[in-house]
C-alpha cells in the first residue's frame, strides 16, 4: 500500500471538561480513502475526539487540519465550505423528526445546492436505494422507522452531498449482528464506489475485522496503538491485548486466521 | 470557471457529446440545465456517444445525470454509449444504473372540497375525542385517588413536595407582581372614571369585588396554565417520547398514580393558595394607587373595603380556584400523554394544552357565575 496523504491531521490535541482531561496531547492522521476505526474503552474519549474534529467541542490546545484547512484559523465561510465536504452519522441517527425520510435526505441538498425539485427527488431516492431502502420508505417519518432503518437513513443523509469524509459514530451499535454485518458491508462498498475517507468510532470487533483498513486505539487520552488488524493482535499494550485477544476478540481472531 | 461541462456536435445522424470539468454536486445545477438542453437535441440523431474523458471529478450527482441522459435515449430507441470514463468511476455509474427504476410512490392529492370537508369533519371529531380523553383522564385520576386513599403509603409524597415547590412556591413572586399591577390598574381606571361624577370612593368597591370574585382567580389560573400546565405537558410528553412511560407501566406502576396524580393534586392545592396571595397583592396595589393617585388614605380604603365586600365575595373566588387547578392539570396531563414520536408533536400538544386549559378555565368561570347567581351568592 502506498503512503497516501492525510486528509485529517490532528496534532498535540488536548480536550477537557472542568478538571477532567479527556484527550491528552493526542496525535492522529487519517489518510485518503481509508476506513479508520477508532476504538477504546467506554469513556476513553472516542466520541469526544470525533466531536472535536467536526468542531462541536472546543479544544484547549493543539491543531486540527481537515482537508488542508486549519480549523482554528479558518473563517466562517471556509468552515461552511468544509462542512459541505463531510458527512456525519450520529449515534442516534439525529434525523429531523418533523421531516419525512426523503426530506431528511434532501435537506442538505436544498440548503446547499441550486438544483430542481425533480433532480432532488431523484437523488434522494437514489441515495436511499444505495443504502438499501425502497422509495416507499421515503414517505415515512423517522418515528416509524426501526433502528436499522434509522441508521441507513442517517447514512443516506450523511452521503447527500457526496462528501469526501464520512464520520460515523458507532454505526452498528444497537443493531443485531446480521444487520450490523450488512451495515459494515454497505459502508465498505459505498466507500469503494464513492472513494471516500471514513472515520469510524466503534465498539464492534466485527466491524474492525470486516470494514476497517486501519485501527487506532485510544487509551489514557492518547493513541496507544495504530495499524492494521494484524498489528493490533501483536500489540503488547494491556488494554489492546485484552480487547483483541480477550474472550470475544480471541474467537474472532481465530476465525479470521482459519478462514 | 474552467472547461465547459458539456458540449455537443451533430455529425450526420450521430450526436457527439463531450463532457468536461467537475461533474459533482456543486455543479449539479448548471449540469442539469445542460443535460436538459442536450436531450432536446436528441430526436435529430439516431445514436449518441458521450465522451467522458475530459471529466476531472465525478460523483453520484454527475453519475445520475449521465444515467438519466442515457436512460432517456435508450427508452426512445436510440443507441447511447458512454466512452472514456475512467475505470474507477465505472462502479459509480453501474450503481446509478440500478436506481430509480420503479416510479416514486404518488402522493394522492384529493379533491379540494372533499379535503376541506374532511378537515372540518376531523376537527369536529377531534373536539369530541378531546372531551372523551379528558373524561378518561378524570376517571383515571379519580380511580388512582381512591386507590391512594385505601393505601396511603403508596402515595408519592416526595414527588408532591417537589412539584409543590415548582408550581406554587416558585410561582409566588411573578404571581404577586402581576396581580399587584392588575389591582393597581383597576384602581386607577376606577378612580379616573368615577371622579367625573365625584364617586371616587366607589373605585374601592370596584377593586374589592372584582378582584376577590373574578380577576384574582382568573389571572392566577391563566398564569398557572401558561407556566405549569405547559411544563406538565412538555415533561410528560417527552417522557412518553423516550418510552419512560412504557417503562413505568411494564414495571407494574400506573403512570397516572406515579406521575399524574401528584401533579394534579398539587395544582388543586396550589391554585387556592396562589389565588389568595394574588388577591391580597391586587388589593394592596389597588390601595396604593388609591392613596397616591386618588388621595384615598389607607384608613379610609380599608374601612370602605370592609363595607363593600363580604365573606361571600371572598368565598366565591376561593371555591372556584381548586376546580380551575383540576381542569388545568387534567388538560395538561392528557395532552402530554397524546404526544407522539416527533419534536413537532410535542410542540403542538403543548400549545393545545395551554390554549385548551385557558379556554376551559374561562368557560368554567362563566358556569360558576351562573351557578352562584342562581343560588344568590
């Protein structure tokens, strides 16, 4: 694999709330067109890292560069332009409950593009079909959707403007293993056809095995290990060891080796 | 603005299109117009070729517009071929080839007259169902109250005290302020107009009777409906949205007993208390204005007040208060339980709750006026 340039570059990042320091001088690179899985114990700061990169949380120290734009030095217009180039899938979907599924997907298009209603309808339905939903689902309201469908709609909305970076916050949490597997595969195929960079916060070992190119492990406010799954299995860091070679991780590792 | 996105050339019976630049979301608007224009040229040609070699950027928007173009021509029996598309973009075009095959579901737009009649009918039915929902809630609350009377230990005192603090205690300052001002305004208007025929002193009767019988309790009830009724609806509504009510029910608790009964009882107690405080503040405000503006000294004001009002006036106001509390509580809780999944429905039900409880409070006040007049109070 050739070394690709980093689309997200995090340097010396410190984030905290009150007396608690969650991220402590953290460095991280996300390379072009890869799927990076970020793992860590509950409360290790995975979601905090994601929310800091997309600018929802303030940072105390350090720089964040996304697609060559320094988040600290960018002005309002640059930020807005940047926000059009990324899509975010929130943990609970965060669909707008008063809009239908189709309107949810059209929302970013309506705000950012000057295109006809016809093209907008066609694109929304196309995106819904790409994530495995039917045109009939487009008329439903978010409260009528199952957990898996909510995630799919949220993914379709995140993809609405054909982003270059896709942030996923625990995309498979709350899904049954089969739906989770399907979702991983969906992310993988979409990433390949659309050539996007994916930053995925996850707890799901299966996702790490099947979907991710590279894994970064967060512990003690830092990235303690990063690399492909093989490197994780050899890591000596105690948490990484327990995680990947513990009861659940071990089983998957064996299955992976024998397959 | 660099290369042209789409140029066309007619060679005999063959339409040659050359695409270039960025076929992406940010150019989708211009691109769509170009694609529309080019498809107008199509009938002249037997076959079409689209050269995509000049395209630098390509995403689903571009891919879909290309697909739409070729699909349209293939449908009308012409031959369309796409050449020069880079290998890694072919997957995207293939993906788009499969989508939007079935027509989108049609939304039925009915006859406007029928729609209007349906809306009127639905509004009528809603009104009826509202009455049913309120009586159901009243029944459920009475049942819960009976159960609590039988087993008083199950009553939630902590919750009651907490609600009382929020609904009554924390409302005292604003209620005092508003009723004080209302009393002062009534007094000032009374003095101003009665002065024309030298009957300033009657403004004291006006303030006393009006405040104690009607205005005190009405203002307080409207304030409480806006302040506490809305918060009840929003609280219970968002608990409903997040399945907390269902959780309570499955654990063997009756939501009416746990959540609603304490809230309604608190309102029934709080309203008379607030009405009493409010009426006193209004009389005080009226007295102050009478003294400063009308020159009626406090001694005269008080002695005139004792002559003008009787215990009956005070009772009329106070008897009404708990019933108004009950109406506000029933409406607020019933509307809260009708909240559905969306944020919008929470807003609608909260609005409904406030509007309906203020309306019912005023209707109830009218009914009481008839009742008291007929029994001579």
